[in-house]
C-alpha cells in the first residue's frame, strides 16, 4: 500500500464528464416524474401531456442539467486545485494493480471538503443577501415609515447571511468530509476499496461493482441513522407510530442501499463508456 497525494484535477475533463452525467441523471429523473404524472392523470381520467410538451421538458431538463453539471464540476475542480496548492491535496492510500483506493486520510479530505463547501456557501450567501436586500428595499418603497425598523432588520439579516452561510458550510463540509472518509476506510477494509484504472494521469475506468458496494453500504448506514432520528416522531403517534418507526428502521437502510447500488453501478458504467470516447478525468497523483 502506498500513500499518495491527489495534487490536482483537470477542470475541463471533469466538467465534460460531469455535464454529460448530470444531463443523463436529469433526463432519467424527468422520465420517472412524467411516468408518475401520466399514471396519476390516467387514474383521474384527465388528459395527458402532449408528446411535444414531454419532449420539450426532457430537452430543457437535460440542457439545464448539462450546463449546471459543467459549471459545478469545473468550479469544484478549480477550487480543489487552488486549495491543494495552498494546504496540500487529499492523502490517499492506493494499493495493487489494478489500483484500489484502500483508504482516505480523513483530516486532509475534510479540510479540502470544508473549504470547497465554504466557497459555495459564500456564493450562496451573497446571492441570498442580494435577494433579501432587494426584497426589503421593495417593501420599504411600498410601506410607511412605521415599518422602517423591520425593513432595516431584514436588510441586516441579508448582510449577515454573507457571514453565516460560509461558516455553516465550512463546519458542515468538514464534518461530512470527516464522516465520509472514516466510513469509507472502515468499509474498504472489509469490502475492498474502489478499484480504478489510471494511465498517464487519466482516470480511464472505475470498477462499477466495487464502487456500488461502497456506495450502497454508506447509504445504508445513513439511512439507518436517519430512521433512528425519525423514531421519536413516530412514537408520538402511539402504538401504530411505533410499528411505523420499526418498519422505517428496517426498510429505509435496505431501500437506500438498493437505490445507491443500482445508481452507483449504472453511473460508473456510464463513466467508463464516456471515458473510452472523450477521455476520462485527468488527475495528478504523486
């Protein structure tokens, strides 16, 4: 086993893959929603959406997904490179050939995750502040001076979001990064790490089965934790609530694991197909 540092991720190669994957996810999601809507309309005896409308929705959703995926992946990769240059990249334990990601050093990953979350939180805070201040200013033009204090308080709250959202994002990002890395290491030691093919700095393949197993296990754990947190709410409903809570504790982890396994497996198959045609994500590991 060798410890490596992920020094950089090429933004353009990550953005291209991310755009296509996000477009496909949006396409499938819209189809599923449409099937539910069509079934509901048919049961109520209403008129279904026209084929032109359905096709237009699919095109719009896929296009928006592709644009959003491209921008987010490009920015995330660029932020990673900037942060890694300043404080060092995420430390990875890589073993075997074909390679396997045997472990992730939790603190190095959590620090980078926190700062990336913080950057997105700052952007969200600025956007929210602009909206709140504009909204408060509009109210001030319409209302009397009696509500001037309330409007000023609302504007001050908007400015405060520029500070609060990044701080909350940094804390949340660090905690999530730490938890994910610790969980990954625990599961990788028992199920085996995610296997991947790396050639001349290009991530050519990611083994679908090894990725899907880890994704399923992590989601099952989070599903169980979520169900346990929901249990007090069910208990408020009495005996029937207790039964519902127990069913939730049993079903949620299984359902989350199955969905994550299928989604992860298909996603990695799609990544491998795309990487063989337009090239995989380029990385620098040393």
